């Protein structure tokens, strides 16, 4: 890395850390004041509150990092332009594309950090955060219903339910897939409703399917109206974030998709979009960093404040494009891979085009 690129890199990293710290602090502060009345009313201990926000912070870091990079890249670009350093780079023969290299490098470095945090730290901290939030706050006024929950038990059974009613501990459209020691399906069980009782899980209006190691049906399906099973799962199991695709690890989600297909479930678009997004969402840090630089250094930015405005506008449009594209993928209007990758590739192409201009 050249001296000039190291110079820009060491300007960008502290600003990003500062912006990220401000975002985390503001997010925690807003959430704290939102729960302050409940904390005082129910006399929630300070230790519980501290545990709640300690586990809340990694999730905020992952979500706020792209916005922090956008602002920090725009600020550093404005500072380089204000001190005529971009002009000096251009006079020395350096193109705007080449000047963007340290911004892309920092974005790539942050992407690796965010991916490691989201895969290694967020699942555990989110589980503890959700547990404390439910017990301290939402557990006092339970009206939640979770969609598309899935989990594995210690005996290698896969559970998937379309809905989970937290108040009544009731699962809707529950599918249980059992596997042998080689992870081959042996039996699939479907129930229209499943209710947790003190003695186990009560299944209502369902069917049992025996399966061969190849995943095909063996014999006739066996319908039933009621069936009581003692299974190593509890309502708390389905309440954890690891049961939802958004907070699963990459390997967990990929294994879930494979096993859902073994049950005969073909509509796994949402899971496939989430799987592709786990690879592309960390790349938002690179794209946001590039947008912040190109927008502020663009020839359209006649003033520094206008450059900042252009960067923020492009960043908001890019963020909205990612959300809309993923929504189209989950609804089946776009292939999952296209819906996850297209907005990022389009944004990078437009930034490079603007840099060449």
C-alpha cells in the first residue's frame, strides 16, 4: 500500500469508529428512554438492564456499521477536497478510481469484521438479549406471534412451524423430520396444531409419513386426530433467535434448507434469500464506503455540503433498493440469488461509472 493510501486509510478508520460509537450510544439511549417507564414501574434491577444492553450492542454494531461508513467516507472525502488533496492526487496522475482504493480497502476490512461478529457473536448475544427482553419487558404484556420458526433437538429432529403463539404456547402447521445417525430422513410428522402442555407436546389433526433413506415415502401415510409426544423441546426453544432465519448462522440456515426440502417443502424462497443475504449484507460496508467517497468527490458536488447530501441520498436509495429487492425475492418475483446480489452489483457499477466521469 502506498504512503498516500495509508494516509487516507488512517484518516478513515478513526472517523468510522467515532461514527459507529455515536450510533451505538444513540440507539442504546433511545431504547433506554423507551423502556424507562417499565424499568421504574416494575423495579427491574440495574444488573438486568446492563445485561440487556450489553447483549443488544453487537446487533446494533452490525446494523449501524454501513451507515457509519457512509458518513465517515463522505466526511473524509470532504476534508480531502477542502484541503485540495484530491486535486493534488489528480495532478499527480491518480484517477478517482485509484483514489477510492483505500476506501474500498477499509470497507472490505470492516466487512470481514462484521461478518465475523454476525456469525460468531450475534447469535449468542441475540439469544440472551431476546430472553431478557421477553422476561423483563414483553413477558408482562405478551401479544407476540413469531413466523417461520425452526430448530433442531439433541436427537437430530428438525422442527418447523409456520406460526408460534407466544402467549398460548401453540404451534401452527408444525412439521417434525426425524433422521438417523447418517442424517438420512426416517420419518416425517405433520400437525395442523401443536400445543405445549406440562407433560409434553399435544399434536392435533396430523399425518405421519414413513420414509426411506432416499427420502421417498415407505407405505401409506397414517392420519391421526390427536397424538401426545414427549420431545426434548420447550416453548423457550422456539422463542430463541436461533430458530429464526434472520439470526441463524450460515451453516445452520443452509442445513435447515436441505432438511426442509427433505420434508417435501418446496417453498423455501425466504430461507434461500436469507442465506444469500448473509454473504451479501456484510458487503454493504464496501458499497456504502464507496458511495460516500464517490458522492462527495463527484463533479456534481459543487460544494462540500452538497457532496454530503449527494452521498446520503445515494446511500438511502441503495438501502431502499436492497430492502425492495429482498422483498421481491421472498415473494418469488425474483430468483433468490438475483434479489440478494443485484442491488449491490448495480450500486458498485454506478459508483465506478461516476468515478470514471
